[in-house]
């Protein structure tokens, strides 16, 4: 068993590029929001609504493709390099099939738009925004295959590099398509979606060109032995990936409906909740990156037949993630007023946001725990039971409990937005605790098999 410092170095080596890459992705969304807001309220609303629809669909589909990471990691640990290339090729076929479904949903968003009851001007721009993003689906999913492959072989720096290239291109391309020029008519808010599509194609092509030329990729023969879809392999990826996609869908929809319910409480409350949610998402990037690293290390150890080392990697990363979560929680708790003041000068919004950030501080501790444990379990290729736990916790306790505490007097006087955040904390306490117990059980069983 490697010494802890060696494990820490491996975790850091894998996690920090993913953290930077995730922050770059978040920055793209911030840029779109800021630039659309400078155009008009209609453009800002269209970009916000369009992005919400896109993200809900994309993260669910993307989650299915995350099955590639533990698959590659275990094959890498077992030294079966040629099989890695075949799994990547079959994942590409799967991504193409999923892209057809996703493009159809983006090009025909009528059921989702009907729920929003938008003004005609806003709806037309949302449609234009989604039409443009539909053409970004194929490269976006192809890049997720690249992400899964390079993560699985413990080469995460290229992911960071290409995401940063995309970030550098974002502002100039937004300016070009949103405001027009050089023969291009001004598109307003939907122009940022056109920019995203171009960036996705560019970074996708760069990523796969790197794979074709990089010395690190030659043993995997990614571009040789092409054949048609092997449905047995695709079915195996779906068995592992569909629960991951469902988990992501549960997460996104729980937060979306939480925001919709809180919107009933007025603009100031909704704004304060948005500030709290944004900080929660930002803080989540670190445990997400640690979890990705732990998934790879656990998967590689299992592929090498060393279940005890896989458990060691999982336990150590959970401890590190929980420690980081506690530290981040303390920063949020004691800096709540400061962080709220960075977002708004409105006294009412700032006061409520300060209160909600205190809840976020506690929420983040359990969010960090569940994020790392869920990721480690993916390294073990255990995704169905965690998904069911997550659905009950987030939809049942989090969303259902939030509705009861925040908007009804069934338990006590309506608590408003704090009631929703309290229920969210309880949901992650339950979910994080149960998946931790599940990890402890399955990792011990795997370790016992090693001793036989």
C-alpha cells in the first residue's frame, strides 16, 4: 500500500487541473449572463431560461457518458490498454446516439416552454438560443468522451488546457455574434449560444487532434480497428451510465424546483437565494474535483486487483474532502456578510442572503461528503443504489421537506427560503450518510475477496 504522501500527490496531480477546468466552464456561464444583461432584460431572461433548459438536458446526458471514466480506469489498472481504445470507440457511438435525442429536445422545447408561459419576445429568443446550442451538442459530448478517457488514464491537464482555451475565446466571440460586425448581423442574447457552439467544435477538434499525436495515447490505439456499434458493450456502458445521468437529473431538477418555489416569495427572496445557490455551486467545485480523482484512483486499483488500495484511496479522499468542506464551510459562515455584499448593494437582499449563506456553510459540509463518496462508488462501478438513495433524499426530504417547511404550516409557521435550505441540509445528511455506509460495506466486501 503506498504511503499517504504518495496518495496525496496523486490526488493533487489529478484534481487541480479538473478544478481549473470546472471553474473555466462556470466562468463561461458568468460571461454569458453579464454580457446578456448589458443588452436588455429580454436578452438576460432569454439566456437565463435557455441555459436552464440546456443544462437540465445536458448534464443528464453527460452523466450517462461518465460511465467511461471508471471503465477506462479499471482497464488501465489491469493493463488492458487495447480494450481501452475499443471502449472509447463504443462510447463515441453511444454519444452520437444520445446527441440525436438531445438535439431533438433542444430543437423542440415546446413542453418546457409551455410551463414557463413566456412573453412572445422572450420565447422567440429562447428558441433561437436553443437552436444554436443544438449544433454544439455533438462536439460537447465528444469532448466528454475525451474527458472520460484522459481522466481514466490519469492525464487531466489536457482537459484544463482546452477548457482554458475555450474561455479565452468566449468574450471576443460573444462580442462578435451578440453585437455583430465583419459581415455578421447582431444576434443579441442568442449570439452567445453561437459562440458556445463554435468554441465547442474548436476545443473538441483540438482535443482529439492531441489524442492522435500525443505519445501518451499511442498504446490505446484509439483510431484503429473502427467497427460498428457493439450493442453488448454499449448496453454495459448504459447500465453503468444511466443511473449516473439520473443522479445528475435529480440534482438539477431539485435545485430548479427549489428556485421556482422560492420565487413565489418575491424578487428579493429569489435574488438572495440565487446568491446562496451561486456560492454553493462555486464551493462544490473542489469536492467535485477530488471526487473525480478518487474515482480514477479507486478504479485503477480495482483493475489491478488491489481492492484494499482502492478502499484506502476512497477513505483517504473522503477524509480530505470532508476536511476541505469543513474549512470552506467556516469561511462561508464567518464571511457570509462579506460575500453577500459582493453580489448586491440592496440592503434587503443582502440581509437575507447573509442568512442563507450561513445555511450554505452547513450544507456544503454534507455536499462535499456526498460528492466524494458518490464519485468513489463510481470507481467501483456502483451507481444504481447511490442513485436511488440520492433521489429519495433530494426529491423526498430536500424538495418535499423544503416545500413543507418553507411554504406551508403543516409542521410550523412557513419559514420561507431558510426552510428550503434547512431541508436541503437534512437531505444531504441523509444521502451522504447512507452512501457512506454503502461504500464502507461494498469496499470491505471487495477487500475480503482480495484475501481469499
